[in-house]
């Protein structure tokens, strides 16, 4: 298994980190018990320390633009690859305003700032092979 996190290259680093943290929180919240179990989150430390992480890789990739992310998401949906994404309507203002803006617009109108894919490498790698590593 693996996670692939795609970030729109136009985002400044601080915004990119914000997008990644929100997407991962949303992904984990949306995943059912079987998916969460497959993530194999383990404690790397000793109680009461909290060194938790998934044993699966988290690959950070840079997308050229929203269109490239949308194309990959469409292919992921067609293959049943688990995913979530983050739109421009979700970046400024409080959560209530962000939710209103997101619901008041169509998915076609959204500029995607990032996306997370989770699944088998042989499903995900062909979808993301044209992206470069985020550095």
C-alpha cells in the first residue's frame, strides 16, 4: 500500500502544508474501519509517548496545475482508488465560509490545490508517473 499526496505547484510551502494536513485528516475521518486498519498506523515509541505513523510510504508529488490533478482524480475514481482532494474554496476564511463557497460552486469550477490517493502501488503509480517529487 502507499499514499500519494499531490500538491499544486503554485502553492507557497505554508499553504501546501495546510492543504496536506487537512486532506489527510479528512481522508482518515472518511475511511471506514477496514481502510483505517489497512493503513497500519503503529506506535514507534513507548507509552506514554506518541510516535504514531503509518508504516506505508507517503510520497509527495508536485502537480503542474489543477487540471492535471483533476485528470488523475478522474482516473482514480474510474479505478476505484481511494482519494480525497482540496479545493481553492477551502483555503481562506473560517470553515463555515469555506463550506458555503465549496457547496455553492460545482466541482468543475473548483481549482484543485491538492489530492491524496491511497492504494496498491500498481494502481497508483501509472496514474502519477508524470508528476515530479515535491522538494
